[in-house]
C-alpha cells in the first residue's frame, strides 16, 4: 500500500483537470487503486477531504456505463477555489482506474455505495492520515459524495466536521422520489451512519435542486441532527462553484 505517480493516459478530461493546477497521484489499498488530487502542500492543521458525485453511472438512463467518470468536475473546482489544503479521493474505478480487473459496473450503479467501495475509501483515507498525522479532518461530499462522506465520518479518526452539498443522504427515499430502481447493493447513511456529537455536521441544500430534492437531505438531518444551510436560488450544480470561497470561509470559521 503506497502512494505513487500516476500512469494513466492523459485525455481530454485530464486536460480539463490540469487547468485547475491540481497535483495528481495514486494511492493503493488492498482492494483498489484510487486517484488522488491535491490543491497545495498539505501542511495546515486542518485537512479538507473531498468526495465527488456519482459521475455518469448510466448511459441514457438505461445501459450501464463503461466508464463512470463524468464530464463535470464540480468537486474538483470547489477544492481548487479554496484557500485551505485539500485532497480529493476518487472512488474505485473513476478517473481512469476502470481498467482494473476488479472493476465492474455494479461498483458505480447499484453498488455505488457498497461495503466494498466504502471499505477501500476508508483505507485510502487512513493511509493518507498515516502520511499526514495529527490533522483535523473536514469531510466534504458533493451529491453522492456526501453519502460517502457521511458513512466515513463514523469510520475514520480525527473528523472535526462533515459537510454535505446537495447530498442524497437517504438513498431509499431518493430512489423512490425520483422513480429509480433501488440501489440494492448500497449502504444507506440513513440506516447506518452515526454522526458523533463532537463532529460539526453541516448540510448545504439548494432550494431549486431537482436532482436531490430537499426532503431527502432533510430526512437525514431530522434523524441525525446538524446544521442546514439553505440557498434559495441554487440548484444541484448551480451555484456552488461561484460562491465556494465565501462558503468555505464560513465552514473554516466553525472548525478553527
């Protein structure tokens, strides 16, 4: 298990990412290779750990995609816009890692939040903490990345804050409301996540969000508590990137 340089071929998506001036590397767990992106030297007392959305798990809503990596990298853009040290941990098989023999479409469709995925993500984060010890963690998850972050908050040490953005934190309610097939091989934060009372829990919702209706996030908050920050004119994508520097400062003030 080690950090290593990236050997993935550069393509058009990679060139988009390069414009954000992020450093790319790979971390290897017992289960998968995960792509990492960092925005600066990780020397601060607080490390912001970002988790991205589901990407494009389906083609035309019917066929399982051959590669789940999306074309929009909102979470990477958020990390690039902040003044604080951040690291993005990609899910298994994303950002060029779909070539691994253990990758299968279930890992980004019905099992996108499976125990297999979460165990490897937790191990990747633990390995990062070995290299950068004694840091407080702020877990930031956008959309489905909020599902990942909320489950990891209960599995890894040193978590000071959990921040979710437009997150489908009750996946059973989400699939029901949206008319999707149940994610039968996925963990539902609503049923298993236990947010420690010492962890600052912040949930950002856009009141115009049609991808993850507000009721889905609010159901989780009703059960687990936490702060809700509402943004009246925001949708699922708009306008988190535009105002992230201000929002991230607001978060930082609570974590200091």
